[in-house]
């Protein structure tokens, strides 16, 4: 019995010793796990810091590059390539996407920067009228009866109106809106991409008045007409918006909204995309918004005489005589929310204007002005070999310069 107890006591002593060892082992493991956890947290923290630092450096580099791009002025123009190409005197040359078109009384053709002909359409016209909208171009003779339609790759077809053509506008989607001339009224027709009549309505001086200008949205769903109405010595202009889709089926002549401006002429109305529009009167600038029933999105009253107007899908610019003695002209640039983005003072007489890469480019046959919107002039210079048209490219520094006898790729630096 004694030995048994001794054995038991001896056994308990051994168990106690093992327990202490296990406790020590657990403590070591716990300390190791704690250190490992702290190491993992520290590692994750450094990874997070590294990611944040990378983002900050990237954003900083982007901002620095953008500031450099905005503030950098071009001082030289280098000819990168040149192709011989002759344009006959009296031809009209216009930008058309990345290419350009040449039009005269004998026909119209599309040319790329290599001088290669993409398409050609022959006709006989006395006074060709051209309208370009995105990737669509339409041409017709004033008082003629045929409208030709082309895109950037092909001649699409033609529309036989059966009546003299007064005005027409093309949509990027291929629809055509045209003002025709009839004996008793002035009908307005809308044609689809196949050249078929989609809708038409008659206008008379006793109604809204005579259509001064028309416009059609990129998708062909919306149309706008500026009507001049004269009554007993006074006059007014009504800007009407039409819906040629399902929404307009329940409205007379598809008319969805009209806005009347007393004692005002509205010779300009344009769509931007498929849900915005702008109209320019002799005393105000009007913005509209809506993809089914455009409504007023603000008016800006004007007290100065407008010299000219240009718009694209992002900006609207009005040109005035300058109020400053050190410059001849001023350009006021707005977005479609009616916010004034920039006032640009300059001296060149421009024959064309366009926006590209947040820049406004003005030029004539000899001079070019490139202005960063919200910034400063990047380039102002004279070209000795002449400019018929200037075309932007995918590179912000390169342009295509079309002269009377060459097509050049030029680079500003």
C-alpha cells in the first residue's frame, strides 16, 4: 500500500511537471502567434501605405503632366509627312471625322490623310449645300429636289423630295430633316435612313410663321424649328420641339413644346447629342434639355451684337467684338448648363473653329490660334503655305493640314 501511494505521489509530481512545461509551451506559442499577428498587421499596414503612396504619386504625376500640358506653349511646328494632292479652285473643303470632303458643282468626294479617295459621288449642282453631323454628311442643291447621303465609308443613297429644297439637316444616325417649298405652304419632312418619308407637317405664316432654322437630334427622335412670325408690325420667334418617335404620336404634328420670344430673331438652333439643344437669338442664348420633350434649361440675356456662333456636343461659343482696345474679338465659351467656362480675346479673322481635347482651335487660310479652355493660348502663328482645312488627330500635338496642293501631317511642340 505504501508503495502504491508512493507511486501515486510520484505520478502526480510528474503530471505537475508536464503541466508546467505545457503552460510554458503555450505561453511561447501565444507569444509567437501574437508576434506573428503583429507582423501580419504591420505587413498589411505597409502594403496599404505603399498602395496609398503609389496612388498619390500617380495622381500627382497625372496632375503635374496635365498642368504641364495646359501651360506648355507650342513654339515650333514640324512637318512629319506630306502628300501631293491638288484641289480645284472654287471647291469647298470641310472637316469630316478624321478625313475631309471636297465638294463643287460636279460632285463630292471623301479623302483621307494619305490623299486616298474613300468615296465619290458625281452630280450637277448650281449651289451645293452641305450639312455634316458626326459620321453623316448630306448635300443638296438649293432649290433642287435631291438630297445625297454619305457616311465616313460609303455613299448611302439619295432622297427625291419632289419639291424644291430650302433647308435640310442631317442626323448622325442617318435621318434627314428638310424644309421644302410648296405653292401655298412650307412643308417640313423627316426621312429615315432608307430615304423614306417618316413624317411631315405643313407650316404657314398664319400659323407659327416661316421656318428660319431647323435641327434634328443625333438619334433622329427629336426635331426643332425656329419660326419667325410677323403680325401687324411686330414680330416674334417661336422655337418648337417635335418628337418623331412613339411619344410624339399622340400630339398634333408631333409637337411637344413651344417657346415664344417676343421681338427676337432666332436664326440658330442646334442639338447636342440626343437630349440637349441650344438656340441663339439676337438678344439671348437659350439652353434646352430632355430626350423626349425638351424644356428650357436656362436663358442668358445678351446686350452685345453676336458676330457668329459655333457649338459641338460639349461647348457653345459666341463671338463678339472685343470691349478691350488691345484685342479685336472675344469668344465666350459656355457648357450646356449655361455656365461660362472661358472668355478668350484674340485678333485673327477665323474661317473655321472646333473644339478638341479641351481646346478651342481657330484658324483662317494663314493663321492658327490654339487656346486651352480655362487656360491660356498654346499657339498663335502664321503658315506660309496656306490652310484650307485643319483636322485634329488622335495625338493632341498632331494635326492634318490640307493646302491647295498638299496634305500634311504637322506636329506642334
